[in-house]
């Protein structure tokens, strides 16, 4: 719950915290980010980076909720964001969670494709911005490992330290008022929108309103085509997805609450981009930066969970021993090492974990960890450009795989396989990979699901894997 009223401003600075800016308010132990989301969900640019699993010291530990950025940008070039980055404070408070205000939002899959001049897809329906980001001057931060929460207010954009302190104070007071108010009812008043025309869609046989961009048998045919191309030497691996569509039938914030309950994940997120909303239960960390050290956690290799611990343990052992799945994972590890080498110090790259099985709500994955130290002449935007999109959702070699994806999928991925995340004051950053993700736009819910195709792939098995991955998403739909 959120108590009201809060403490007066004079008592807000905890011992040992900064006395100027940023302003920091420690929140009570029973503070609830889900309840805060109910109060803030109607604000422009609301972003909830939401770790919905049992926290570990380094994974799923923090959640952040922010909204109403002091500046917003939607477009296709990174330069406006680079100007914001140059103006961010260079220091941060080491006693607080890593996002303390800064740049946050969406980097879409097509932004990464534009960096490599990948041909556009045949259809351009349900188009969303390549970039949709904001400069956020306050955040609510929760450390799930310790149970502590804070409001952090920065006063970005002010011309002097005095003005910055005054602006940070005003914004902190404003957030407290929003939190103490009754939940805003407007987001739950959903008016169905006539779905916009889309590229050809085909029945899936799962629900009368659930369709796919592939005809019956079409996904298996596309997998077989990729296998033949790989055996000819065109590439090593291609990540192919089918895009499921379902009519938007409820408010996106309400649907996200259902999703986080049905399919909890350590890299879950909700983002309102105005004309579209992103609802993600992603398990995958893309890039994490702490004190100049970069870490990526590519996922490749999947098996189901049964609900029976003994059966799950057996399936996990089979996944760990699978030559095909381990080969997929190792290929992406090599690709990510190559991408990181473009911006990291020579000889600083390490494979810290290789092909370990990690359990999630409906599936188990093979997960590896690669780290390196960012060069002094490279910033976090350089890092994103060097690695985007993540190799685990393209294939290898990356450019050739992306060309195949564009040709066979025929529709934009949009937020799917892009990333939501932040670059904080002080140079810390976190970005996920938007798998297990829905995008609500123009009267539709887009629900792409895919997997890595190799020379050893069986088309029918690859199609079944997409439905395994869709299970938690489909359970959240109001059907």
C-alpha cells in the first residue's frame, strides 16, 4: 500500500544521502510498485521496468517506475538522445538502485535493422517508431533483495544548482501527490478501436480471432527453406518468428497486470508510447553496464516445464545435453563476443557462464553470460549501436540472418526483439530483449513468437516451440 500523507519535506533526506540534488525520499517497507502503477498509469510515457520473479543479488533485483518525462523523442536517429546523454550528471549514489533518473524507453528491432541497411519488409503495417525515449527526471525504485524503496528526483534541465534543487523539490512533491490520490479510472475505460488493415493473416486453429502472418504450414515451409540455405552455407542460424494477431479488447495497463500474473519474468516491462503500448514478460537481459563493465546474457535453447519437478529436472538435463541447443547458444555467444569487441577493451572479454539451464514460468532456457570492459572512447549509445539487435534474436552471421528474417516474415517486428531500458545518471544502464512481448496498437495486439533455426532443425518441432513460448502470453488474453 501507499501511505498518505507522507513525511514533510524537511525529514526526507535519509542519513548519509545527498543534501542538494538529487532529492531522495525513503519509502515505507510496505510501499507497493503495483499499487503505484495504478495511480500513475495514465501519465504520459509511463515506464515500469518490472522484475516479477524471486530476486537474486544480480538478477531480477530491482524494479523502477517512472512517467511524465521532461522531454520526449520519437524518431529514427539517435542524435537527439546523444545530446541528452552528454548532459546527464556523471555521478550517482552507490547506496541506491542503479536507475536514478536519465534516458529510458524503446529501441525497436527496426532501429537495429536500419544500422545495417537491411531491406524493409514487404508490408509496413502497424508501424511504430524506431526510437521512443524520454528524459525522466524522477523515478520510483525498489530493491527486491532488501525490500527498500525510494523516490529519486533530479531536477533535470534547470539552469543552476539552485534552480535544479527547486525543480527537483517541486517534482518530488508532485509525485507524492499523484501517489496519495485515488487510482485514476481513465485507463480502465477501454473503447474498442476498429482494427487497422494489416498484411494477410491466416487462421491458427487456436482461437477464431487469433491469426498468424504465416498460412497453415507456411511457418514449417519457411523453416525448411532456412535449413536448406544453411546447408548451402548461406548462414549458421536464423531466428524466425510468426506474428500472431488478436483484437485489442481491454486497456493495455489492465492486460499487463494479467500478463505479469500469468507469466512472471525477471525482465518484464510496460511502456506507453502514446499511440502504442508495449507489454513484456521477457526473461532475457540484453546489456547491463556497471562501472564501465558490460554484461550480456544471451538465451538460446528451450524446453517446456511440466509442473512436475522430477519431469522438469529430466527435461532440463536433456536440454543441457542437447547438441543442437548448445550449438545454437555457442554460436550466439561467439556473435556477442564479436559485437562487444567493437567497443570493449582488447582482452577484457570473458565468457562467465556457458549454456546453463535456467527455469522460467512455462519454459526452461540455456543461458550464457559474456562480459567486457567498455573502452574510454565509447559511450553506452555506441555500445547499443554495436550490439543491436541482440544476436539471440537474429542469428549468425547477423546481417545475413536479418536479411532472411525480413524476406520471410514480411512484416515489421517493431518493439518485438528490440529493447526497453535505461541509461542512468552516473553511466549505469540496463536493457532487456523484448521477447515474450505484446504490442497494442491500432486496435490490434501483436504477439510474435519465434526460435533459432539451425541445420539440425525439424520444422514441426520449431513450430511447436513457438506455441510453447506463446503459452503464457495467450493465457493473459481476455478470451
